[in-house]
């Protein structure tokens, strides 16, 4: 009996989290750094996930997604049953199904007002120019030895759009999803920190003081026709982008048509909130040590911030170029809003403009390139899927 009890206690001890939290050394691993990460990967990742939780809760950096991602990462690094997260991941992100990013895009469409873009269509050029960050990072990733599919997944970070990043990465390089998701949402949260120095570096004091005329009023008919026109052009020119653009325009049409308010309200609130919870937990499920603690992760984090910086610079420089060719001047600061971090990037452009000129209200003007950036990142995703898949 005593022997059986001893064996039972031994089995119980070996099944505890304490026993399995630190792995034994692997004789097949010769690199000391890799051996260290193998043995202590789980406690390291727990600390990283706690740091992400701190950023989300204390600093309020994209808390709606950073908190569930970080908590999902905590669970993923505990030696316990992960079947629930695995199921959520398969339904929501796995390329065979992958409905979560599409549903979120539908909700984003229902929350987005395309009026500023319709009122000033040339600001679409700013949203397009900001996508330079995507393709600039793609080229840099290729130079660092990543495959074309991996480079395409890394480049999409420059679009500053979390759902788009997840959608593209799950189809091009699923093994890079943890690093790319964390990079995308972290840099989106850091928009107020990353963008202002770049904006000020590339503009003069006089340029930042430029005041823009009030936008014209956009009719309801224009707002209804616009999403239909965007979808039609996408279907004709770039079918690979239709899943994202289709959901975006459907959500926007429900908002603007005025006859399905219940559907629009559900998309904007209950539905997008539910999917955001599960999306965060699903992404977090891939934050295990063996997926995240790699040299590729460090490279992706560096390339991600370069992509975001190039996107910001591309929008600002395009605005300066447009001013050389037009009598009606636009404030180059709104070009930085061409990244699709809606509406944070537009608010940052407005804040920097007010610092230069207290009478300079750029928010609505910046929303034009901001929502153009949402469409632009979806179109860029379609290009990447067509080129790199």
C-alpha cells in the first residue's frame, strides 16, 4: 500500500504545473541561448504576457485586444488543457475558416463614416501612399532571408490594421502569427508615441500651421453609393481583397442606408465585442514559448516598427508632393493619418496641428486619409495574397 501511495504521490507531483513549468535540458540542443530558452521559455513568456497585460490595463494601449491576447498567452504557457483555445483558433483564425477578422471588418465598416473621404476624394492618395510602409517592409524582409510569403505577412504590419494583419498572416505564414499580431497591435497602440516625431521631422513649422477649409456636406445618397462602388471596383480589379473589402462595405452600407439600424447597432457593439474577445484569446493561444521566443520574432518586431514608420512618412511626403502640384494647400500632417489606425491616427494629426496653431482643427480632414487607409490596407492585403500566396 505504501509503495502504491508513493507512486501515486510521484505521479501527482509529476503532473503539477510546478514540475512542468521548467523543462529539462535537451541533449540535442547545442546552442546555450537556445538551451536556455528551451528550459525557461514558459516562465519568460509568462513575464512577457504580464507585461502586455500591464500595457493594456495601466497604460491603456489597445486594451480591448491586448488584454485578451495577453491573458490567452498566459493560459497557453501554463501546462494545462488548451483544447478550448485550440477550438476557438480553428474556427476564428485558421485559414480553412478564419471568420474573426472578417466579422471585425464588418463592425469597423458599421462604425466608419466615409463622409470626409467622399467630400475630399484626393485624400485617398494619402491613404494609398501610406501603404508604402507595407511594401518597403516586404523588401527589407526579403533582404533578411524571409520567404516571399513570410515577407508579405511581415509587411502587412505597416498597414496598422490588426484584423488585416491576422487575416493575411494566417494565410501566408501562420507560424509567424504570434509575433506579427503582437507587433501590429502594439504599434497601433503606440501611434501617439511613434508618429509625432516623424511628422515633425518631415514638416516645417509653417506647413504644420496650414489651415484647411471646411469640408462640404455629403448627401445620404453619396454615402450609400460609395460602399457599393468600392466593392464593385474591388471585385473587378482585385478579387483577392473582396473578403475584407466586402465585409467593410457591407457594414458601412448597413450604417448609412438607415433601414437596418438594429443590424448596424449589433455590428458596432455586441457582435464586434464578442468576436474581439475570442480573437484575442485565439491569438494568445499562439504565444507559447516555442512559437514566440525565436530570432525571427525579434526581426519581425524591428521590421514592424520600420514598416509603421515608413507608412507614416509615405503619407506625409505624399501630402507635401500634392501641395507642389495644387493651389489649394493641405496640411501635410493629415498624411500621417493614412495609416489605418482609426481614429487614433487622425486624432494624433489633429493634436500635432493644434500644437502649431491653436486654431487649426484637422480632425475631420484627417479622417479622410484615415478611412482611405482602411480601404488601402485591405487592398494591399489582396495584392499580397495574389503575389505571395
